[in-house]
C-alpha cells in the first residue's frame, strides 16, 4: 500500500499522525510524543505479514474491521435486514482544519502548529457497503484528542447498528492496564492488570455511567504511576450504556501492537437507521502522557477549564440539608440551620429531598413535583426568602427521571414507565424509571421543573438519579430504551438551562453514579459519593480527579460519625478532606459546640482564601512509598504557590514517616512552607516533632522538596495536615 501524504495534528508536546493511503481510510501512524521530524515514519511503521495469517500486511485504519484483516472487536458492525456488510471504503475525502500557526511538515504533512495554542481537526468521509462514514478527530490545545464517528445509511433497507467505536492504536510499550470499579459509597476503586493477549473490556449496562465506571481506562508502560510512566487513556463522554476496551492480539494490530477504544454500548435493535438517517457516537476523549497519570489528567483538566461554559465564579461553600434533617422538614428548624450556616460563612443553602407532596420517606412522591402544602403551607418562599436575606444562594433537590409507584403521576400514567408492557422491572430504591423518550412525559417533567425554577428562583439544582435502568423498554415500540432515555435527559437539561441561563446544576446519582463528560457538558459539578467518611473520601476524590479538576467535584464535611460507615473521625481530618474540592457541609451544625463552630468558621475562611489556587492549579499526586499515607496537592501554573494535604490512612510498620517528596514544584525556586492550622491540630504519636513542624514553617528550595523531601510528623491514623507553599 502506498501513501501519498501524512497529516500531523500536534499540540502541547503530543502528536497524532495519520497516513493517507491511495485507497481506503487513513491509518494512525503515531499517537504519542511530538515528532519534530516525520522523515521515514511511513517506512518505519510499515507492517509485516505473519505466517498463517492474511497474506498481505494489514494496515489498521481509523475504523478497523475484518475487511482490512483486523480480528479484534470491529469499530463498526451492523446489518441491512440481515445482510452483514464489510465495507470497502471509496470516495474518501480528508479535510484538515489547522488552527492559527499551522504549517506543512515533513513528507508533505499538514501540521497544526507547535505552540501552546496549537491543535487542529481532521475530518474523514467515505462511502461503502451502502453506508457513509464520517470520522472527526480534534487535537485540542492541551494535547487532548477528541474523536467521534458518524454513520449514515445510504441503502434502501434499514441499517441496524450493532456497534460504532472510536479506536486508536497502542504501541508494544503499553503492557499494563488500569481502570476503576466500585459500588455505592465505595466509588472509584483502582484495579490494575497486565495487558496480555486478548481483550480488557469494561461494558456497562446500567443505564448510567455507574458507580463502577472505569472513568479513564488507561494502558501504560510497566509500573506507571501518577508521576511516572507513559500512558494512554480513553473516556467515553456518555451517560448511558458504554464500552471501553484495550485489546492485544497475537498478530498485533497492523502498524501498531494493540488498540484502545470507547463508545456507546447499543442493545439489539436499539439504533435502526432508515435511508438518509445518521447516528453519531458520543465524543470519545483520548489522552497521552509520558509523565504518568497526572500528565494524562492535566490534558483533560486544561481542556475542561478552557470551555466557555466552565464555572468561572468562585465555587461557593455549600450547606446541604440531607444529613442534617433527612426527611424531617420543618420551617423553624431549617431557618435555624440557615442562621447558623450564615454565621459560619456558608454561601449556598441547599434544601434536599423531602419538600414535595407525600414525601415523608423514600417510598412515595417521586414524580409529583409540587410543594407539599401540609409541610409548607406557604410554599418554600418563607425559607428561601430568609436564606436570601442572610446573603446566601438557594438550592433545591430534584430527581426528575424517576417515579415512585406510590405517586399521583404513576397512578395517572402507568404507561409512562420505562418498562416492558407486561411487567415492571425489579424495583430499586422504591423507584421505577419515567420514560422521557415519550414526548408527553418529557414535556410534563420540563413543565414542572420550569415552573419550580420560575417561581422559587433557585440558583442551583441538585439533580439526582438513584437507580440503574433495568429492562429499559420504550413501550410504544417495544424497543430498547437506554439510548433514547439518555438523549432525552440531555435535551431536558439543555432546554432547562436555555430557559434559565444562570441556573447551576449538580449531577448526583446516588452519589457518584453518573460521572462522565457527557453529563458535565450540561452540569456544573458532580457529587463524588454519598460517603462523607474522610478515609473513604480521600481515595474516592483522588481517583475521581483522574478525569475531573477539583472545582467540579463536590465534597462535604459530615458529622463525627459517618452515616454510611459508622466510623467516628476527627473534625480536622473531615475538614481537610473536603477543602481540596468544591467544599461544603452535610451536618446539622445547630448542634455543634462552640469549638466546632469556630473550627468550621476558620476552615471556611481558609477555603475562600485558597480556592483561587485550588480551582485553577494543576492537581498533583505522590506515588506513596507507604500505602498507609496519601499526599495530594495543587500547584499554581507558574509554580509560585502550592497546597499539599498529607494524610495518614492507617498505622504503619514505620515508626516515623520520614521525608516525603512534594511533586510538581519548581526546582529552581525557594518556598516558604507553612503548616496551616485553621482546620485544627492533628493527633500525633512521636517523642520529638520535626523542627519545621514545631515552628510552623521553613524556607526550603524546590529541588530539596522535590528530590529529597520534607520530614513529616508521625500522625495517628485518620489524621491529616495542610501545607501551604509560597515562593520567596
């Protein structure tokens, strides 16, 4: 096969190089470190042919299928009324839209510049087998690759789509794979294994991202960590069923060694295209780094922060009423809670579940989005007016996608449930799912939400989604309904925000069950977990940060005893765990002692001081030498300031922790290291403390902190401390 040109998209030290052949779709020749000189790349990448395989070398394209010798999961599969098609693509057109500063590289490459604002887009269209395909690849300024594929049916017979994925190659150096799993109140648990022969696939059939979502399925060099190793990650920006995979076959992958892929998981017959109709995959995000997981995540974070819709105002301190009052709504009690919240510096007061008709527990009322007159005879106005008079914003909890069978809505419209005709799916949280793919159901929900927001003018909606979708059938057609439900939810969110432009929305899904970049295109933060136990939260937040920067992750201070684990923890540890995200409180602070209120007030002041740094800097994570400790930080882009939280998770075989290295600092700088005590003093166990800890500060060079480390005090388990560094 001959190639008549190469196309290079490059930015921020990374490159995606396509070879355009004389016939067929382009091939990815390289995805990884920037290549200043492409000389000889095509010859170097040219594949061989193994014995007892296809007789000619197989070049794997942007859409690998068996038609080009690929034996793994096909990027495109489907049929025309039973006629399976393996397209041979012709009429191929490749268009490159480089951004400002683009030039032409070696071998006639159409480059896209090499500065921090570089990047570009390549769009490939082709026809074959009664289909038209469109592959779009974007290299963003951060070096992040975003891609999506669109298929259009050109045949008179309907096309049933089985799968359409975005697939990119991996080199032989990608020998391990890391992804995340989890459950309710134990989200974001990492798991690692060799990327051996075969397929590492994570397929979700939950109708939402799921507490066990892989987040970023990552392949990398052996032993890669947060601060070292070469890694390639994939994330599918979709809130319904999805698939992520890394695949290595004995024959390799043409010019590459393996592949990594993502896309929507489709149920049988879920997407059928009449002639002229199209389907587009969700955006699939692909990030490479030779600086470990932190480098990979930084590309995603920088892209997110550059979006026009990214939250730009300071992230307000939140008090959410759930763990304070649960369903026990009472105006006097809630106004007293608001008074206390305002005194300690809270900026947003959120009324959680229990405000609507019939909602005295979780068995009734979902779907009836009308304020309960028995509990709120004058509506929510007395509370909301009081909260606003105290200088705080107002928030409100809703769960619009679900319905209790014990509700007026379910009794009036039993046919509106997302369920088979002859029975209901297994109940979960006493709920069924409202089929928003039905226009009348969607219109009802929008009407109720629109009226609530118009009347009560909340600044914020906590949007919950408390169950998996099971047996999700669109009753009018009998077809699978997850795809349509997800599209309808997106349309509902888009429409509501269009009607109420200043409204902020949180994606909560029984905690962290819907964390993905599809829903975050329409919301302003996620609730990472229903678990506020700081020891659990430290891990949950660390791994949620693999995809999201701190300002998009809600984290609240709970009461002394966690309502999900029963563990009792020190207030200082709870405060420092919440500090380094979008901070808030989930606690009945009216029952706090004077010392507790003073600590909360001091901590809120510290958060307000540090949030410009926390919500704009680069998150960094140390790869701990001791699994009993955890060090996380945020470093300013100019490296002039940083914050680090050091936490002791458990007891250790080490009597003393020794020196801990602080990553990400400027090694040519000198820093004043200050122990910030606003959150309180941690409990310690050692005879003599490090000198700097006793004094509360020290001036240390960046090279010493990065390469040699800072002697840490011997904290007791479930304790933490905060370091604030400023350049001197």
